[in-house]
């Protein structure tokens, strides 16, 4: 299982530790990934996800999982988040009354 955020795609980055003598040794910057269950109002259930803490703050700011996914552009979402977004859109369209 990779250390990658399900909602934003944030993952491990690489860089250097730089000593006082300016020696550079490789290091990894791990993303702070947490296992959480976020509630989707449209689906009416909790969705278990592996999310970075930064994404968790953004979801909270946007007003929940549904609002975050519906307002985020498709190009910025990873595949699993896109599938979840499609499920939410489908459920919302089905619950909307038909005009006519």
C-alpha cells in the first residue's frame, strides 16, 4: 500500500539532508497519511479513506466530503476520488425531481 492521499494524490517527496559541511545525503519527506472515515451526505454512509492531514483540513473547510469533491476540478483528483465523485453525482441526480 503506497503512502498516497486518496483525495489529493499527495505522496512521498525526496530531498537532501544538508550538514554544516554542506554534505548532502538523501532523505524522504513522508506525507502525513491518516486512515479516516468521512461521511458522504449524498450516499448516506461513511467512506473509509487514507487521507493526508492537509486534505482533511481542506475537506472540513469546504463543508464536507461531498462539497470538496464536487467543487474540485477532475484533473486534480486521483482515480479513486473521481470514482467516488461520480457515485455522488449520480446519487444527487437521481434524487433531484425531474422538471417537465
